[in-house]
C-alpha cells in the first residue's frame, strides 16, 4: 500500500492579553478541537471508500514544522 503523509500548519490568533492560565488552557482547547476535526476527516474518508487511513506517529521534535514550506499570512 502506498503511503502519503500530509502536514497541516495550525495558526492560533489571540486578541488582547491572555493570562498565563488562559494560554495554558488554549493549548488544551486547540488539541481537543484538532482531535475532533481529525476524527471527522477519518470518518469522511472511510465513507468515501478509504477505511484504512491511519494517523502517522506524532512528531515531538517538531521537525515537520521546521521543514514546512508554508508562508506566513500577509494582509494588505
């Protein structure tokens, strides 16, 4: 079976000055939201006929992000 690996950058924009506790909670909230979206994506892929989609192991060193070719968003 062929393997395709996809990396998706995640950007969180914060308005105002959050407290240290709010910043800590933000990480948990983003992680929960991402997990929900990945479950939804896997379900849709399975429905489309691709039930064998498996998540790749986590990249704790962050090397995937470091090698990303994504560019920062610019606004006019």
